[in-house]
C-alpha cells in the first residue's frame, strides 16, 4: 500500500506541475527557437536528426534515388521541452499570417515601417507577404524605394517611387554606404 500511495502522490504532483505550466507563457514562445536535439520526446528528436543526416548524405547521391525512396513519418509530433505542447515548424503554412506566430515579431517590422523615410530591398523576388506589405506602405505614404537586384525589378509608377539599382550586391551595396555617408556629412 505504501508504494501505491507514493505513486498516487507522484502522479498528483505531476498533474499539478503540468497544470501550472499551462497557465504560464512558454519560455520559447516569444524569443527562442528550438534545436532538434531539444525536442521531446527524445525518440522523436532522434528520428528527426536521423532524417536530416539521411538527407545530407543522400544529397550527394543520385536525385532519382532520393525521389524513389518512401517518405518518412514521425511516430508522434515533436513537443516543447518547457510546456509540452506540439512544436509546429518555423515556417508559414498556407493561409497563415505573420501575426499568427509571435516568433516572427511582425509587429516590430510594422513599427520600423511606420518610422521609415525610405525602404531598401536587396535581392528579393517580391513574392512574399513581407515585401508586399512594405511596398504597399511605400505607396500609401509616398516613400522612395531602392531595389538592389539583378533580376526582379520594380516598375516605377505614379504611386510607387522606385529606383532599381541593377548589379551584384557586393558591387552595388558599397556604393549605397558611400552615398549614405555623404548625405550624413551634409546634414551635420
């Protein structure tokens, strides 16, 4: 009976600890990401590590071999070591917005946009939401946009004051630094 009674105390203690954790914000929710080795249960972390190792080894082999191998599935979802909740990948899935993940700190980008007097893009295809939001902000507020790119150029218009600087970034960005330094000297 003593052993059974001790087991009940241990289970009650675990339930109390888990209940308390659910009320708190997870320490990884706002600031950090997790490495695969940190995920729980350990068996899932090991499965994920073996998948990445297998992928790295196969990337040197024939691509046809990789395409014919069966897909790998996890035995259960990876979970956070702090709160125990499932850990989604750090990627936006279909129809998800940046606001739905605290990790992306989208509000910081919105604040920076509100304070911007000019927007500089370097090597983007303008195919993601973030660049679309920034371009829309530039149009709405009459900001100048500088696009350092080799392929994806912006079309200047009545609403978009865009300047394309075409060339490799290692050549064009140092010119930007020189121009910014000259402007800063003129202001002082």
